[in-house]
């Protein structure tokens, strides 16, 4: 069994890379992809433990990208994590994220919330500071009861502290993945809340831009939604993937390896994905 969508403490997960691999071992997974947001730093810390436990570790990433005014997420698999163009892009993205975080702190302070960036940073450990860390800070400081409340009250789109981070285009995200010898896949298409017609058109655009697969199996998908995504994958000759989008305690209802209707997905999905690189 496999899980091709997980997050560590290097982005907005609560499990360290080592803990992720150990949890995968406990779950009996044969392969796992660490797909942190806009960073590959966690992968090198998981490599040795994955080898020791005989778990296949796939170098992954998750990019946030702009598609015609909509934020979509694009996963990259089997990346060359030494690729210079990719590393330069990640440095640039970190700068834009840091600028967003400064603006976010200013907005929180301007509405009377006593939160410092140093405090939020302390919650992220050595990883990137994400909005999930701001949500945790708001809960810890008593300004919100839960992380979801933090987003609905302050951090979500249209809320007092919302700041839109500058996004790369979907074509740029795809090209950076391809140039790093990776395989680009559209993450969780259903959450973008497009109509079936618009999602079909989006998949067509993405396919023409170089996307290689669709994340068809995802915990929040219904059976009908999954079947629709499978039909799009067949229509556009795209590979099928699946992942839990595991974030540890930041999404406690999501369990590592439980991907579709609380079931696991088989290694043959990963084998199919590998055929692109042969």
C-alpha cells in the first residue's frame, strides 16, 4: 500500500520526516511521498530512516499556483532535488511567503491581536512558516477555539487578516517540475469547487501544459466525484494517483494511508506513474 500526499514539519504538518516514515512503517505502507508545500528540505531527513525500514521514499513537493484566478495545487514526484533552477525557485517562493507573513502579522496587530512573528516562527520549528502556524498561534493565544475558527474568523479569504501570497502560474509550476525530471500531477481537483464542465476544461488546459496525472483518490471525495475524476483521467490519458494529504494533528481526522473511503490504495498506482519516466 502507498500514500502519495503527505506533509511534514517542514511545511504545515506536525510529524517530522522521521516520524512520518515511522508511521508509514507502522501502517504497513510500502511507499510514501513527502510533498511539503514549496520546500524539499524534509526529504533528506527522511531518506536514511526510509532505507532502514525498507520503505520507498518518493521525492515530492506541492506547489500553489494560479490558474485563471483560481489557486490550484500541483504535486511533483521523483524530483531531482539538486536541480539548480528548482532550488532558486524555492528560494524566491520563500521570500514571497516571508513577505506575506509580515503583512499578516501587521493585519493581526492592527485589529488588536497581540501576536509576534517570532512566536509564530517558534511553532514552525525549522520549517516554513505557513498559515497553519498562524492558526495554531491564534488558538494558543486564546483568539480562536480551533484552527478552523482561526481561518473562519481571521485568516480565510475575505477575513480581516487575509493576505494573498503571490503565486506562480500553473504553467511555471508544471515546467519547473518537468525541468527537474519530475512528474506533475493535479492535486485534489474537487476542492476547487469547479463545475464538472469547468473542471473538464481545466484538465484539458493542464494536460496541454504538461500535467501527467490527476489525484483521483482523496479522503474527502465521494464515490461519484472519484468516478468522475477517473473518467477525466481516462479521457485525457492521464495517470491516476492518490494520497491522504496527511498533516498530523493539523488535520486529526485524516490518517496516513487512509485515502479513499477509509481504504488504502495499491502499489500498482505508483508502478503506473513510474512508466512515464521509462
